[in-house]
C-alpha cells in the first residue's frame, strides 16, 4: 500500500491551529496541485463536533474561494481536527493562513444562517447535521488561539 504523508506526520509534535503544506504534485502537462493541512484544533486533545465541522466545511467552500485563487476542494479530516485544502498552483502557508483567518472571522462575526450554502435535502447528503452556533463558537476559539503558518513553531499571522 502507498505511504500517505499525513499518516507519517508525528501528531504529537504539531502545535495547532496552523497551516502546513503537505505536498505539491506535478501533472504530466506541468500543472501543479497543492495539498494543505488546515489544522484547527490540537490532534488527540480536541475535535470539532460533526454539526459544527459540517457547517464550517460548507462555509469554507465559498469563503476560501473568495480569498484564494485555484481552490479545488476543502474537505474535513475524519478525525475532525481540521481540513485538507487542495488548490491548483501554489500559495505560501502565510497566504493560506491569512485566507483561513479571514474566513473564520467571517464565520465568527458576519455569517448568518441564510448565508450557509447547501443546507436542504436537495443540496446536502446530511442536511440535518449542521450547527451555525457551533461553527461560530469554534471559529472564535481558533481565532483567539491564532493561526500559525508553521506547524511546529507558533508563528501566528
């Protein structure tokens, strides 16, 4: 079985919240796809409840696209500690951290329920499992801790 980089990371050494470049993959035609670790809570110490994480996921889908070029996908980790962000091209971890910080600030302070996309049975596979309240509370907590552009040394942007 292929080794997956994320499973070789020592999760006891990282200091969340942070942004980390996991890998850059080069396609046959020269295209570059980048995969970032958007770690919102400390692994094995906390996890965002599914309803709040689900709502953050739906909001980041649009908010990160508003702030970064080339966003392909933003998907939650099964451990509920953060997200994979996949982009065309490359961005510095500082640029991604700034975009994440702005998106979480919007969630915490500006977003209303009417702003959350994909919350009915036609547009979401588990539409009953959302919580804007939880999304706002977790976003505030993450912002208070500060988002680092380095996973091992706290370099809060």
